[in-house]
């Protein structure tokens, strides 16, 4: 297969030896960009537009002042109170990150070709085969970079690597349809069954998402449903019962994963100069998770929750 040299993808990170993003031992490729704006997003560096983004890791800062001297707009300020960034004026040019000796300033997102990504993925191909694992493309929302994602998926299939796509489902069906031959498994998010509440929580309605799920089921592709549980926002009994009823009607759903809220996401917002709106929300206790799991007990599909 010929790949145009100019086709590159913006990769946030590549995580090897993952055991949570599909069957077996996997490598997860996180791509930047997402069309949703979930108020609980646990990967804020990945959402929004497909552009590299400056991140500041304060614990690494040695207060050398190199960034202050190198910022073309004078937006890096070093004082007795520590180092500050005027985030609202920063254009994320990356010049400060280029000269930071301690890597306290880094750019979130690296442009890579599919061949460069495959060089990383092929290092663990023996583990994929021995464990029944493979590669998962996640984000952000990986389908926001459809051409690059499609090329990577095709390269994986040429190597005999199992592929999974972790998606919010908010994408034109024609994009997903063109990738179907190269996808072995979908990890599919269901955040809320009410269209208006979904829009309030994520910035978009859920109609396209639910339509695409039905289309994937009709294509007979295996699906793992993922339900992030955010206390006070989408963990109502009514919402969970509606999700259960949806799953009951679907073939080819192999598993339902209940994902309890993780408060550790809040620190990631500080890295990019953003305020986290759910900083006072606490993860649901184990007893509450056990109670919610009973909602799905009638399903023939395997149900689990990640602690």
C-alpha cells in the first residue's frame, strides 16, 4: 500500500503494555482532537482542535528563566512567586518548550507518519500474538483524524495485528463505514441516553452517536460498551436502566464496562492552564458501584467495572 508522505497524525502518546483497552496485551495510540467537550474529560490535553498544545509541569521547573528569555511574546514570567504563563495570550508556538532544560515545558502532541507509529507498535507484536492482544486507537477521538487513522489501521492489518477503535461515536457514518474492513473491535462510549442532557454534559446531542452504534451492530462488528459514571450527572437509575434496555436489544455487544469517575483527572487541567469544574466531585464508593452493577444483572452480556 502506498502512503502519501504528507499524511501525518498528531499523536498525544503511545502507551505500551495496556491491559484495559481491549483483549490481551495491547498498545494504545492516543490521537489529539475531540468533537465533544465532556465536563469530566480525563484527557483534557487531547480534546478540542488538532493542534499541539503547551503543557507546564511545575514540579520539574528549576526556575532557570530560559523560558522567560525565549518566549517571543513575553508570556513567561518568572518571579519570587514561581513561574507563570499568561495562558489566555499563549499561541502554543512551542519555542519555550524547545529551550526548557528540565522538560517542565513540553508540547502535548507530536506529528508522526503511520510508519513511525508502526515502528513502535511492531516492537510488541509477539506479545499481541501470544496474549490475543493488539493495538487500540483512542484519544481524544481518533476518527477526527480519519485519513491517518485509516492508514494506521491498514498497516496493522497487513501485519496481522488485532485492531480496536475507542470512539465516542460522534462522527459521520461514512467515515466509520470506510474503516470497517480494518477494525476488529469497537470500544464505544455511552454517556447519557437523554439527548438534551447529553448535550448539556458534552456539548452535543446523542442522536448521531446512537445511530452509529446501530449501524456498527448491523455491520456485525464486535462492540464493548463503555459507560463512564459521573456522580450526580449520569448515574441516575433512569439513565442506567435505559442503557441496559439499549444493550438488551443489541447483538454483537460482547461486554459492558462501567467506568467509575476518577478525580485524578483534575491535575491534568492545571498542566494546560485550565480550571477543572468537577474538582469537588468524589469517586463513587465501592458499595455504590456494586449497587449500580445490579441494574445490569439481567443482561446475558458480560458486565464489569474498572476499580
